[in-house]
C-alpha cells in the first residue's frame, strides 16, 4: 500500500489495489510524526528525524490496544453496513515493526481479523531491520504476507538508497530473512541522485535475490513526490528489463508495478 504523505490516524483508507483488492491501512506509528530505521531519499513520508528515531521513546507510539480496538470497531461497522475488505495492511508513517508491542499487536489483530472478516489477508510492509528480534519475527508470522524491502545488494548501495539510522548491513538482512519461512520482497528502483537501477548494481541485486529466494519479488519505481526531489523514477520499460533478467538469471517470480 502506497503511503502518500503522513497518515494522521491509526486506520487509513481503504484503498483499492490490483494486488490486494480493497485494503484497509493500519498505522502503528504516531499520527503526525515519522519513525523509521531508514531514511530513504524517495520516502513519501518525508525525511526521518534521525536523532529521535535512534532513541525511539515508547511514549511516541500509539497505544497498541487502542489501535486494535479501532480496527475491531471499524470491522464491526463495516459488517453492519455490509461493507467488506480484502486485506488489512500494516504500513503508515515509518517502520511498523519498531512499535515496541508489535508482536502482541499482531496476535491481537489476527484474532480480530478471524472474528470479523476471516477472509481478509493481513499484510505487513517492513524494511527488515528488526528481523533479529524474536517478537518481531513471531508477529510477522501472524501475517499472511510479509513484504520485505530489498532496495540494495551492497552495504554501499544501502547507505545511499536507505540511509540506515543505525548500523545495518546486507548480511544482517540475509541472516534475518534466513529465519523467516516465506516472504516476498519489494524493491524500489530509482535514478538520479542515487541510482540502484544501473546494470552493475542490478547484477549484484539479482545475485542477492537468487541467494535469499523470495516467494515473489515485487519491483516498482516512485510516482509521488519523494523526500529528495533529485530522485528520479525509472521507466516501466526499464523495470520490465530488470524483471526479465531476474527471471532468466535466478528463476525468481517477479511482478512489476507501475
Ligand atoms: S523504509 Fe519506508 S518508511 Fe522508512 S524511510 Fe524508507 S520508504 Fe520511508
């Protein structure tokens, strides 16, 4: 689910997407403030406050019980109004797994989903920086789809594409993914002030994808106002060529979004 600017409430949408159908967004981050362990120059939420994100005081996060109660109330209203949703997507103002109660919230959301709209899929978009934490991995396993950001194949490219707030290496990501049974990946390709779509980096990225073997790779480019306006989108034709190279070289299923 694309997040266009900051979301001011715990729930947002629903929006209709080709992939997930009618998807209700859940924001586990503050309503007027982005918290993330990355500071991607293309981020639609704007720049990360790197000092505060490094400290991340718990009081900044919304109460998990309140978010789950809001979801339950919404699903109850939807049922009373004969409205339905196809997916519950955790995205929002930064990195959802940074919420200190992420694991418990996911368990509670799973129960609410089962009670009110059992056919809806729970989807989590994450940058994968917290996969070393047991409660995060356990929470992610409540989801039907775990979509992990993999924009970079090298530490140098990660430093430019994602600007980690803390110390984060590609090897950390590989080891974290190794502890997840199944996952999808999502890769933003951009050009301009940072370029992860050139042939040399794409070749390294394909090697990485062949090693981590996602159930599906999703690739796309930016189409909204990025945090850094010197970031430029990559054309659909270029994305299609990258997809073909990935299939031919690594045999990883891929979907191109544009
Ligand atoms: S990981 Fe997502 S929320 Fe965080 S800075 Fe990057 S694009 Fe923004």
